[in-house]
């Protein structure tokens, strides 16, 4: 018989026995020397305990060497079955997993186990991986079961119950899916849907050392504490029943690390998105690490990519999980405490108790929205497209302050810009007709966390919800009026954040139930105060983590306009579109015009109507149309780039003042004319007509010049030497108008100030 002693305050544990019992062997288990354990615990008690606790027996420990390799989830489920009647309840973390290399490490593990029993549940176990020799084929897995109190035969009874629970594992827990989840799953289950739909990505830089093993262990700890990360979906193939969620006892995180030269970042993003997820398996979140090139001045850095499925998680949720991950990483890969509550089970119970009567009544009274931008699918296009623009921190602050002055937020400004573009597109389908009032509709996202459920702001899940909204736009509607209408419309949705978009469409009567063709998103984020504390703790370890940046998601809408703030305070706008429904050039034009409107809003007179706002800010820019086939034009060209674009150098001083359009010489640099805007004395808007490449024909200027001609304001084309003929050909595009553009030819020393004086006498076209 051998004796081995482990000693570490406040527990001294003496293990005595020739051999430890093996599960699921038939012979009775051999407990450790309970008397020695009780004596050791009593001798190291250095603080008074309540009388009720002093009457209890000291903890008993049983060493079990596993006969075969049981998955941790099976052991965890068995322990919960054994502890089902225990006061600790099933929410307590009953099983730890530790690695012990040598007696001293095992000593510390057992000491931690003793401390947890002194203040926690009556039953807890630790699964130790080491190089010992036992019954397991690998010889390195031992299970220590601790029992805080109970009758003398409790240790033997626990192992017997544990053996029975392992032989008959419980059925997995299932949870009903929400209406939103069911709609998302219907869009992705089946081969007809594009790969990567509803797959979302967050990426950021990790500056400083990154231990892959510790990184993985920290995520494993988060997985063990978060039910949503161990959940998966299941469904009947015949589709007779709704899909449901299956809660697994265990799921392992997928963490992959690449060298800096192993892959291109953009290719990695695209491939990872196309890969998608097996929705029937748990862990619908994975991490990819890509090392930056070594020997940089700022030290080592790693690019981190988190990929997840929106049917299980949203951006708010992943940021919550990141906070837990950072805490676990700081503590060596271990996250204290049990499972988070509330979780998706509590949310499902809350949804089951909702009546849809009030929501149905609300949507049945919504005013109708005019279908804008009808779709014309093009089967020759494939995949999804993405484009990105950015407002500088200064522009973002101006926009936010301007919107706040009118009692709205930047989300309302983003929605107002999009509503103006939809209104403009609807008017462009009615050429040469008077402008009219139109109710335009699109979808906006709500956080889904405005419901009366305790702890909902800390609950990870698929809660972000796109709901339809509409607003009436008239020719005389001012932008502040549009802001107020959209703000109030979103506030009206607050009571129904849990309603799925499909339900809202079904409850909207008649033709008003048509699904919007676009979605506008402003990224929702949890409070950052706790995250700031974590950043300070990480900095103490030489680690700095940047703010995660979303990559854009292919949703079920033809085009999605998303906005988020970057680390410097800039407002980043991203469009993601389905190429089969929207050409790249049209999506890029919509994004450019959205950014231009947002930059222009703070400078617009508050009383300016919609028609004048669009003429003032978007003069010369085409109105994109969804579903229009991409122009393949010249071989090798960029189908998304227009042949000619209008760069506005200065806006008009007053509505109707007209435009002065400069034609740059062939091969002139981009800096040829921008300086002229500072000294331009005229009231007209000043712009440059820039060809994308080569010498485009005069017809290529029609998309830019057409809207200007329809405005009836005076136009002048200013051409340098050698471009007079081209300018005249362009001017002929306006021949049907009463006053076609005026052509002004400059000599080598031509002065734009003289041009301004000449144009001051131009009559207004009627």
C-alpha cells in the first residue's frame, strides 16, 4: 500500500490506496483516507466558521481513474444528474478540466478543489490530464470527485450514481426557435441559397504576445459557460415541424492560426464566409488568427477574425462574449463561475408567453409604402459584392451634432439619406412628370433587447431584428421633418422588437405587405465601461486590442447599408449586395450618394425642400436602378466604375444658380482644379467632369448631364485648348432643351474669375 501527500493551504490531502477504482468497473469504489482528509482540513482552518457549518462533516475526496476516455460533456452531464437534488442546482459548474504536470501542479489543482467545496456546492469534480499511469489506455486522465458533506457512505453512493449516469446519458435539451430564427433558417437551408448568407465576421488587430494554447483555453472556458455557444439546430427533412435548438453539454472552439505569408487577408475573408457552418453541429462561432509580418517596429501583432452565424448570434452578442473571453485570457484561460443566466432558454420562455394580438393590430394599421426600385434578376451575375466608404471623425462629429440639434441620432440621419435616395429613384422612373409625394419603405434593425426580461442586455443570442418602416416624402419635405418622422417611426417599433419581419409583412394588409428591397443598419454595441477596464488589464500584460470591425453580411435583402464607428471615431459605411439582383456599379453609386448626403446635411438650410436638397447635393449623379445588368463595356474594365464622374468642388450659393463644369485636359492630374474652388467668386456650383480613362465619347456624359438639364438651371462647359470640339459635342446632348449648355473656351492663361463674370449675365432657362 502506498501513501502520497498533497499539501497546499488551506487543504492538506493525504491519498492512500494501492489502486484507485476505475469507472465503470463493477467492484465498489475505494474512497481516500477520509479520516486523514478531515484531520487535515480541521488542522488548517484559519478562520471561524458558522455553527451550522462546523457541525457538517469535512469534505471527502475520491480518486477515480477512468477506464476509457469519456468526453467532458458526458462527465459533466453525469455529474449534473448526480447533483440534481443538490442545493447547488444544475446551473453550477460541477466539472473543471485541468492539466497537471507533476506532483506540485496536482497539489495546486486539489487545493483549488478544496477551496471551492468550502464555499460552494456540495459536489464538484476536476478532470486532470497528466502523464500518470492508470486504467485509461492513454494513462493520463484522472477524475477527482469532492463531496463537501453527507453521510459516511456518501462517497461510495456518488460513484455508484456516477457510474449509472454514464451508462445512461440524459437526452439532450431542446429549445424552440424564435420566429426570427425560423425565418433565417428557411433562407439558408437548401442548396438554392448563396453560400455565406447570414454569416457575419468581426476582425481586429491584437498587438502584443498571443499564446494560441491560452487563447483556445479561454474560448473553451467561454464555451463552457455560454449555452448559446454549445447550441445547434435540428429540423425534420420533410419540413413538417419548425426547426428547434439542441443544447449540447460540450462544444470545442475551432481556432486556426496562419503564418503571415500563408494566405491573403481578403481571400481568407471570402473563403471563410463561403465555408459557412454546419448548423446541426454546435459551436456556430470560430476564430482565425493570422500573424502580421515579424520584426515590425510596434512589436508582434496578430489579426483576429471571428466568424459566426446570425441565426444564433448577433454583433452585440459577440462583443459580450469577447468581454468574457478577455477575462478568461487574463486568468490563464479559466473563467470563474457557472453558466450565464438568463440565456436562450429564458428568452424562449419569454417569447412563448407573448400574445401577438397587439402586434398584429399595430402592423395592420401601418400606412402603405410605394414599391420602390423593382427587381429585375440577372442570372449571369453571381455572388455578393461589397463596397466601403468612410466619413472622417470630423465629419462624423458634425453629423452627430447636427442630428442631435433636431432631436435625432445619426441612425435617423442615415435612414433619412436612404429615404431621399429611394424617393429620387422613384421620381427618376417618372421622367418629365411633376414631382409627387411618395411613401418609401425599407427595413431598419432594432437591437431586440428592449423587451422586459431581466438581464436581456447581457444575453447573447440572435436578437438583432430587421423590421420594415416607411416614411412619406413630399417635394417640400425638409430634412429635419424627415428626421423627426423616421425617429418617431423607429420609436413606434420599440414595443415590438421581438416580432419577426415575416410576421410584420403577413399582418400588413393587401399589397402593403411587400417585402422591402433594402436594409439600413447602425451597429448596436453594449456599454463599453467594462471593456475599458479589460483593456487596462490587458495593457498590463503588454497587450493592446483594437475595436472589432464588422466585414459586412450578405442578408436576404438585395442591398444592405451598414454603418459603424471605427477606432478613430470615423463613420464607416458598407454596402453588401446580391449581384444577381443589383449591379456593382449601382451599389457603389448608392453608397457614394449616401456618404455625400451625410456630409452635406449639416450645411443645408433647414427650410430647403426635398426637391431642392436633391438638386443641390446630387446634381449630375445618376439615379441607380436595381436589377440593371452590369455594363461589361471595354474588356478588362471595371464594370462598377462609371465612364465619367462629376467631382463637385463647390456647392451653389443658392438654389437655381446653375453649374460650371470644367473639362480637364487629357492626362491632367487629379489636382488640376481643386484649388480653383477656393477662389471661385460666382454663385454657381463648380465641378469637374472626369473621364474614368481614355477619351470617352460624348454619349458617355449623358448620365451625368441629363439630370442637370432637367433642372432648367444654367449650365456652362469650360474647356481648355484642344477640347473645344469635345465640349460642343457634349453640349449637343442638351439640344432638345430651350437653352443648351454654354461652351466657354479658355486659352492657356484663362482666368476662371473672368468666366464667373461672363456667366453672371446668363438668363435662367425656362
